[in-house]
C-alpha cells in the first residue's frame, strides 16, 4: 500500500484529469500506444524469429538486429510516453489491477533482458554464440514481451 499515495497523486494530476475528462485524448493516446505496440512487436519478432532460424536464414542476425534496433527503441519510447499518459488517467484503478502489475513486471524484465542479454547475443558475430543458446535467448525474449502484451490486454478486463 506504500505506492497508493503516489498512484492517487498521479491520477489527480492535471495530466491525468485532462486525459480522463476528454472525449478525445484517451482514444487518441490509446491508438498511438497500439501503433507503438505494432512497431515494437515487429522489431522484436523479426529478430527473434531470425534467431530461432525460422526466417531470413541468409541474413546475418547481427545485421538484422542492428537494422531493427532504432525501430525497437523508437517505438518503446512512444509506448512509454503514451502508456504513462494512459496510466495517469486511471492510476488508482491500475493499482488494484493484477494485469497492470503483470504488465509492469514483464515490461521491466523484457526491457532489461532486451538491452542486455538479447542485445549481446543478437549483435554477436556469426558462430560466436551457439545456435541452441541463440534460440533460447529468442524464446525467453518472446515470452517476456508476450507477458507485456497479455498483461496490457488484460488491464481492461480486471
């Protein structure tokens, strides 16, 4: 319960009120958030599917990961900003929502993993990391990012 006052403060902020009380802000921000989700999903999926050996087998993983990274980072920034605005409009509801906490924990884990372990493996030179380890890293990445998506989808149902 130590975080509840913070959530109440965020929701009562002028930004929270603006998004909550407007007929247009919430759906517009939600649309931007979902577009960001589509882009980040594509950036994650294309690299992870290549790491699994399912697509683009002639394309080096490192080159594909390097090309996808600006899309991943850019869409992540869009999603964090738009998600923060959406959160501000209903922060107290989020506090009591299990799906919100699943999403937040998954998001922290997915971002940490993506920019450390996954980045190191995906940017490694061919043959530097075993195929089995590369596939394992991709599977873990997909599981973590799926947790973010499923948690986000579940927020409206709890």
